[in-house]
């Protein structure tokens, strides 16, 4: 007689699914505790003395008051703590993890570790060894390591656990409902708050007084934005922006106008006006490269045409036409028209070329321009540009009775010379953005994109490829010339040296192209962000002066590997760089960078 074995519920149950663990073997509860405790300890360590001498920039010798890079560690620890509390399901913090994954926790922990250890290592290197560290420096280094250990022990998705450590464990964060649409006033309040925060972050970065602080700032901002993107916060914000495009654009310009009123040193306003000039030229190049798909390696020459034209007609005593002094609006239009004319003259015989051949021809045009203005000194050529000496002593602008070269008191704030030019460039930037967005969303803009995607197919569908490309070339050149007219007055002089393909500092064609690619081709905000980064890096990091091109080359290689669509990506172009199904790309109402809201169930 066959013996029948009695089974129990445990033996009848199906085998348990493989446990989902992180990279480290800590239990889930321990990992979360390490993350929260480590974030709190990292923030608290900023209130200790990290070194005994004030020779290290920022004076990190005080107890109870952070200084310099310690403030960045404090912010990193605070962000880690907030994300950890959000993972625990604390009410009011669920919006930090709408994607319900643990990647933001890992990234904020790594940001705190990188910022803190960069500071500690810098102290040891600059002061001559670990002996210069106070106990607070060791505590900070260990404290910043704890949340990394906890984060690396977490599974990929929020709330995943193993049967061994926490059976049937469900966090409050898993029960966070999907984000509900906000009321219109609430969406505008969110946009206003983010704009104010963005202004503060940008102002802090541009006001950094030494290279170590700027590097720490870049590390913290990079990891923080990466964490917000990985958690889905930026995607939710982009949907809010899609509902309020006009209001968002208005708030952006309000923040830009408010920037000089936050500065007490006109030097930082000088950085701001040069960033806007550089960004305006990059946005013009974005029409040629990002929308029309034409690789132009000599684009900086159009900036030079506008600058030299303005210098010749603005009343400089060294100008060939020293008796001529146009008002600003006439000088600006003359510079833009001259650049547009040169764009047409250069584009007409060359735009029938494609790809590398067009790039080589435009590179040659840029070099021809620099050599030509260098030789127009009356000896090697006609006396027009004063040769290598350029055209100095360009007078300040007088804009409707407002002298740009003098300080002015407005509402209790003193605006210096560079602040005046900065506000003028904000106005010009508004005009350029309007022209760019209107052109991109027009019939000619759609023709540019069709040419960029496949010129042969676009031509077969009836688009006149040559005419469309020539319009893009001319419009981009005109915008660069407009920015050049202001650049000539800001710098007081125009010389041929900056208008080359590559150099240690912007503007030059290599930097302009890098700004477009780095920021995001085909977008409005991308080239502006790229221009700001590429202008600030050589300014803040003096040790990169001789190796700036090498550093930017490495950065571009890494960007092409990990985010080929740029920092601020055009949602349509993301599909070109990623496999189908990897990205949830919302529908797009226009050809600009802001996506429309995805329909329910789409």
C-alpha cells in the first residue's frame, strides 16, 4: 500500500520569487535607516570645524556656523534627508518621488559624498596633508558615506523587499496616489517658486569667489537635477510648463531682469551681459544647426561683422568714418543687416553643399573674415578696420537719453555700466527668443526640420531646399550681428583676435557649437544654458585656461555617450537617440522644446 504523504500549506505553496536586493547586502530597514541617519549626520557635520587654518578658501575653522563649501555639504545632506523621508511616506513629501523608484535616493547620497570628499581632499592637497584636517572633517567624510551605503542596499523600485527581512512590507510611499492636476493658480505658484529658486541658484553660482566653491557648486547642482529627473519631478514640472507657456516665459524674463538688482559688484553684471551676448549668438546658431541641420564652423564671423559695423558707425575717433555716429537703433539695424548680407553672400554659393563639405567651406569663411579684418590696415589692404589694432574708444550708448556708461539709482538700487548693458541685452534676448519661436513654429520652421531629417525626401515633397537653407543661414547671421552691435559697445573696442574657430575663451565658433550641442539642439533654453556653462567655466576655473578645449572635448564625449540629446532635450529628438519604448515621450504641440501634456490613456 502506497504511503500518502501529508502536505502542509508551506509545501504546497509555489516557490518564492527571487528576492530583489540592492548592490549591498544590508536589510531593507537597515538601508533606509542608514540613508536617513546619514543624511542628517552629513548636514550636521557642516556645523563642525573641518580644518584648523583659515588659509583654505571659505574659512572652515568655525564651530556652529558653516562656511564656503560646508554650506554645499549642508544642502546635500538636507536633500538626502528629504528624499529619505519621502521614501518613508512622510505626508507632504510624496511629490519628491512620483516615479516611485530609489534612484533619486542614490543620486542625492552620491552628490553629498562627492561634494564632501571633494572638499576634504582639496584641504589635504592645498594645505599639505591630512594633518590639516580637524575631527569635523573626518566626521563629515564618514557621515557622507553612510547614506551611500544605505542607498546602494535598496532595490531598484520603491517598496521592493525580500521575504526574509520584512514580510508583506508596504511603505506609505507606495500608497501615494498619482499626481493630480493642480488648479491654474497653483500651477502658476509652482512656476513662480521654481523661477525664484532658479534665480537664487544661478546667482549663487555666478557669485562664487573661488574655483573650489564653483566646482562644489557644479557637483551639487548636477547630482540634484539628476535626482529630480530620475524621480520624475522634472517631468511633472514640464507638464505644468506646457499648460502655462506664456506665463513661464514671462517669469523667466522677470527673473532675468531681477538679476542685476541682486548684485553689489558690477563685475558679476559684466559676466551676465557677456553670457547673454554669447547665448544670443548661440541661439542664432541653433537655427542653422539645430533646426536646419547645417553644420556651420565659422559662425562667429557673423558676430564680428555686426561688431565691426557698429564700431564703424558709432562715433569712434579711430573709425574710418569717424564723423558718423548713428543712434543705437540705427547702428543695431545696420549691424544686423550687414551680417544678413554677408550670410546671403556666403550662403548663396555654398549651401548647395552638404555635410562635411559645407562644414569645411564655413570654416574657411570664418578664417577668411579674421584674416581680412586683420589686413585692412591701409598697408596690407584698404584702410577700413585698422588692422590688428582694431577700433578702440567706442563710445557708450545713449538709449533715448539714458547713458549706458553712467551709474543710475533705481528704487534704491545702483545699476552700474554693465548692469545697464545687461538690461539692454535682456530686451534684445526677448526679441531674439520671439523671432526664434515664431520662426520654428511657422511653415518655414517645419521646412527646416524636414530638411534636417532628410533633405532628399523634403525636396521630393516640394520643399525648395536651397531657398529654405539660405533663409536659415541669413536669419541666424542677422541675430548674431545684432548681438555683435552690443558687444562692441560693452568691450569699448573691436579687434580680430576673438573671431576664430577655437580659443581658450569664448566667443569662438567651437564654443558656440559646443554650447548648442551641450545645451540641446532645437530648443530655446538649451543653447542659453550651454552658453552660460561654457562662459562661466573658463571664468571661474583659471587652471583650465590652457586645457579648456581638452576638458570640453572630454565633456562632449561623455555627453554624447550618456545623453546625446543634450542637457535640455527636444522631446522629439530624444526618439532619435534611444530605442523605442525606453522613453515616454509626450505629444508636442509645437516644434519648440516644451512638450504638451500626454492625454489620459495614451
